[in-house]
């Protein structure tokens, strides 16, 4: 029986590449997006390469739309094996100038969308197990100036991964997150701006901003899903080209038994840095 993979935000960039790779590898792919024409393009491309796919137009920030989408997928296939929550948006602004709409829009798509999709898919993974993959970011791991909404949403996904990995392990459902670094429609303007800034200063372009391609992420996802190890869960994995980084949960740096001792140790560590 072929595995069914539901991919949100699958019409461009990383989501599109993942959909194409899974479609070419024998998965029955559900291509989610909000623009029917783009959804149809991806579905047709998968069909052209001999794969199986259907499209579903739904805004993952809308719980009613997500419920309808999952119900229709189950009505067609009877099960789902893989959920990849890749849908995302950006409304960057420093906190002082960020609107309520910019805040809620980003959290609705990234974080609330993750919950809606996971919660609706879970009942159909309970028997056979499966994989849930969330797309996080270094913004969620380390913060990003001017992206408080995006950073908060992506950091929230870490809590989802660590919680659900433990909660669902007995059901053979693995939950992991990928922090991708790839040149996409979303990242290209940022990287090009940074390239121009360093070029104007006659400074070398930092290696940190030398990123891979969306297809690199897709190949990693395919390899990850192919791994049979049930213990490969609860991981936060950075992927940039052929480089893979394993991020660890935050751990205490030091522990003190009094307020005075804490600040003394803090100053000592600050000085040593």
C-alpha cells in the first residue's frame, strides 16, 4: 500500500520540491496551497513524472478548512502516513511598529496551522504510525531582529516537537523539525540584499549566508522518512546543502542556590566571555 503524504505550502520553494521528490518516490501526495493555479501546476508535474497526486486549496490558518481537507483526504485514501507542515508567511517589522494583524497572521499560519493539521491528522495515524515534520528556522532557535512574530511561531514549533515526540512514540508516530537553509522565493530577496551590502563594503560574503537549494532539503526529507528507526524522533535538524546540524534542547548553563550567588556567577561568566 502506497504511503500518503500531506504537504502544506507545497506550491513553491521547499514545499514544492518535497512534493515533487515524494511524488517521484512512490508516495501519494496531497499538494496543499492557497492558489489553485499553482496547486495544479505541481500536481500536473508529479503526474508527468509518473507519480500520484491530488491538490487541495485550503488556508491552514482556518481550522474549518483544515478539517474539510483532512476529511476529504481520508475519504479518498482511507489513511495518511506523513504530514509535512511547510506553509508559511512573513510580515517582518520591529516590535515597536508591528501591528496586531502582522503578529496574528504569522502565528496563525505557522503555529496555529501546525496544531490544526496535526490534530486533525492524528486519528488517522494511530493504527499504522507515521511521520510528522515541521519546518522551523534559526529565527526560532536563536531569534531574529525584526521578526518577533516569525521567531515566536518557529520557536513554538520546538515545543510541539519535543512534546509530541514523547506523547506519540507509543503510537509509532515520529515528530521532528527541520530548520532549512535554502535559496527560495522567500529567502532570495534577503540574501540578495545581504550580498549587496557586503559587496558595497568590499567585504567577503559570510559563509553563514551561503545556502543550499530547495532540492537539498527535499532529498534530506526523503532520506529521513526512509529511516526505520523509531527512536529518530523529537529532533531539530538544520539542513544547508549537504550539511546537517543536530540542535539540542536548551540545558542549564549553571545552577546556584541563592540570588547573590547567581549574579556573582553571571558576572564571572560574562567576564570570561
